[in-house]
């Protein structure tokens, strides 16, 4: 694993409520660093060596806090940009009693919407084995064109490209716009990690999660699809042209004491990238990814509970006994 991993996308502030319930009934919040790609980058740093991370924050107190947080997690600052003319994105999280969450964004013209094309140069991409991005930066602003440009150039540079649609309806004009733009992105993607609801929003259908994953592989050009199912685990389907053996695998997930599901999907992505880059097959990779995701639900906040490799290995060994 000598070549680099590059993660691209938003870094923001999650305001985590002091207790479950609708936002209008919550009296206090705790500031936490967040943003799906930022969580993936930190998750990778916890599991293996730190990736490159391309992001953009405001030149405000929140942006400075996020820059410091990323540095504290060992992420290099080469592509961490500071925007002097825009604020840092804020997201307020609401939880129900089971730990499931929803987000309310303050993201109109904020720094992460202002990513600019070609800030990651071709020489850097030539040194990357893997590039990962998500759907939030596709929702609006110059960041949409910048993200699509990055994915296209990464594919041309023979990087493995992974993508998380991360559908947040509040950020899109409608589901049709989401499906159209993300469809353009999938033309450059090798590995898609998504929920059933996200794949259905993209127009793929089937009677089971495995059937939906197969339909996505057959219709999108993506050669491998992981469908995350929360506490029920995940399924994955790979086509014949995937660089690992074609298969359809189901994993039931792991039983843990869930505190907060924020960031669990991002932890799953980090586990997936790590396992596949290590040359593991799909069955072992989906088990690793589920273990990372399960561990990430055992504390509050998106980054706080991202596990170390040792903790993941312990969970895998315990479940195999």
C-alpha cells in the first residue's frame, strides 16, 4: 500500500444535542467536528496511515478549530484550504431514542461549496491509488464542478474511485436533481457505498438490498456496490470486471451498545477502503467495514468513536470465537 489515498469534500461543525428529541425541544448542544469526507479521512488515519485530504473551511473560529482538529488526527494540511470570504458550514444533529439522526444545515455559500477545480494537480493524482468523495459537495456551488472534475481526472489517472452519495434532501432542489448530478459522478466511480434509500433515489430498484445492489452494478457502470443497512449489517455485489473476485455477500453486522449513529456510515467507508486496499476479498472486507461502523456507534459525535485497528481486530476476533 505504498501509493496515496486522497479523500475530498466538506469539513463542518456538527452541533450534537444534549438529549434525543426534535431540535425545538433541545436546550443545549456540544460542538463536534464533522463532515462525511472528514470523518472518512480521520477514520483512515485511525486504521492505517493518514490520507491526503482536500477540503475548504472558513477563515473563522470554526474553521481554525477544524484545521487544528484535522492536524491533531495526523492529516497533512497540503490540501486543507482556508477561504477568507466565506463561513464554515454548520450542521445541527437531531436524534431519536434509537440513536438515528437527521441534519439541519447552515450551508448557503459556505466555504465547502466553493471548492475550485484542479486544485488537486495531476501529479498528485498520479501518485494516488485511491480517491474517495461524497455527494454533499455535488449539491451546489463551484464545488459541484470541482468534485466532478476530480472524479473524472482520478479515473483517467487509473485511481480506484469510491463514492458515497450521502443524500441530504435539504441540500437539493429535488430528487431529480440529485439523481442527475450523481449519475454524472457515477460514470467515473468504481466502488459505490450507499443505503437502499439512496440507491432508490438514484433510480435503482429491486426486491432485496442484494437485488438493488445488482441493479446498480448492471446499470451504472460501477463495478462494486456496498449497501449499508445500519444495525442489520450490509450487502455487497461485485461485477465480473471488478479487481477482486465477483461475488454477492451478506453480513449481519455486529451487536454493540449504540450511543450515537452519527458517522457510522463514514466509518464503514473507511473500513471498506482499508480492507480492499489490503487485498481482502469481499466477504472479509464487508466484515471489516461492519466492525469499524459498529465500533463508531459506541460513543457520541462523528469522530470521537472512530476506532483504532486494534479495537476493530478485537471485535472481529471476539465475534469469530
